[in-house]
């Protein structure tokens, strides 16, 4: 059986990764979602095994020791990780799976999953900035410089990605992500 | 301005390239169609500059001499070519353009346009054949061998393509082609 594709959706914090992914999964059931494990307490309404796998710190580090995470990280005193087994099982069944993760996490995933397909979600302000910077003189030099510097810092990562989507319209961003998934299924593997 | 993408739609004769492309262009006006030049007489209803550029043999070879074709070939005593200028102009304007061509032609286009995106349209019988060949014993060995040989001959070209689409359902084939076009616009160029 043809192995499924692993998609990694990443981008700067606050860009709307979760919203785009949620909408995608609602409209499109031909892809699985990689559920993260975490040691943070569950919030009201969150379901264990659906939103997250809620683990104790002991359970979490047992999995770390057993190399059961594709990547893991500490964020604000809590631990988060991507369980390897579910991803691997899904891919082996020929199904696609998508993983939502921050830029640091995506970098770690890349080390163990170089064949995954990496999608960078860009904030609309990036493209706006680009447009603005292309039109000379519409912004004073200093603030232009600062914006450019910040943008450059985050954009540096872009070269490591396969696709970029500007999230200036939710529907369009979801359509593009869907197109990427469909197109990648048609890709001739060499 | 970001340069447009050149898409090359190819595949074995009779696979339905023209039908898929016609439907795509009807549903989706965000891509241009590369009009071929030919020395064959126009047929009833064909419009010069829309269906083809109808040229005399002299005009055709004037263009050949001036390197004005991306590729050209003789088919059943008539000459066909892909005018370079319209393709180049469209790409420079940042618009995508799609070219429908046989496998031989696609091979020539690849020499001058290695950056184009190559899509191979497969006949449903290929996938059917594959399925059938995977199930042992459902066909006698000799005819299985012949089918396999023919399929292999044409499939050899597949490795030179970026995408494959099995044309077992027109709507789905068009959807996939559209997805490829949308996805390629999101591709991070390295």
C-alpha cells in the first residue's frame, strides 16, 4: 500500500494555524489529525484523546525515554509532544495526517521526518508589508526598517518549507491547504 | 512581479487530455491556454488565434528558423508548434499558462523549460491494469505480459513528470489538475 503523506502546518504564533486546521478538518474528512500529548491540565470542554492526550509528567517522560515522541518541548512550564505511534500507524495505512506545530517544533520534526510536506502559514501583515515596501516612500524609513527586520527574522524559516499560504482570508487559506493535500497525492515520487 | 507557472499536460494518445483541459478552462479562468500553431487546414468551426494559429508551411518554417517555437513536430504530414512568444509574455505578466501536448512533445519542452510543471494524465486502464496485475491469476499470463509491456513503455516517462492524474472520472481529474495549479502557486521556490 502507498504510504500516506505527513503534512506539517506551521507559522508564527497567532497567525491562525488552529483556526485554519479546524476548518479544514470540518470540511474535509480525508485526512487525520495528529493529536498532541501534554502535561498541562485539561480545560473545560477538552476531551482526552480528541483535543489532547493528557498525561502526567511521569507518563510524559516515560514516553520521552522510550523515544515515543517525534518531537517534544516545554512551553510555559508544561510539556507538549507529538506521539510517534499514531502518526506512523496512520501513514502505514496509506492515510494522510496533518500536524499543527510552532516553528521551533517544525524544525525538530524536520530532523526525523524530512519527507513530510511543510506548509508555512503567513500572517496577512507579511504580504501587506511586502506590498508596502515595494511602493517606495509610503512609510518612514525607520519603522519600515523595524518591520522589515521582524518579518525577515520569521521569513528566514520559509526557505525550509515546501508551501506558503498567506492567511488573509480564512476560506481561501483553507482552499489552498486542501489543494496542497490533493496535489501532493498526485505527486510522482522519485 | 512573480513569474507565472508553465504547466505541461501530457499523456498517451486518447487519454482525454483535450477533454480535461477544455473542462478546466471552462470552470477556471485563472490560467491561460497556450495556443499551438499548425500548417494543417482549419476545420469547420475552428477559429484562427483561438483554437490554433493557422500558418502556411512557409510561415511555419520562418518561425522555426527564428527559434520562435518552444518545440515543433510533424504529425501525419502537418506541422505543429508551440509559439514561444505568447508563453513567455504570459509568464512574465505573472500569469499561469497551460500547454497540452503529447509525450514526445513534452520531452522536447522539458529541454527548454525544465522549470515547467509536468502533469501526466493516465488512462484508467493503467490503474485497472495495475490492480489486476496485483491480483494474481485473474488474467492469462500471455495477455497480462503484453499489457504490462505496453503499459511499462508509456509509464517509463512518468518518472520525468511532477504529477500524475488517473483520468477515470472527468470531474475528479479536473479537480486534481486545479488543485495542482493552486498548490504550485503556493510553492516556496528555492
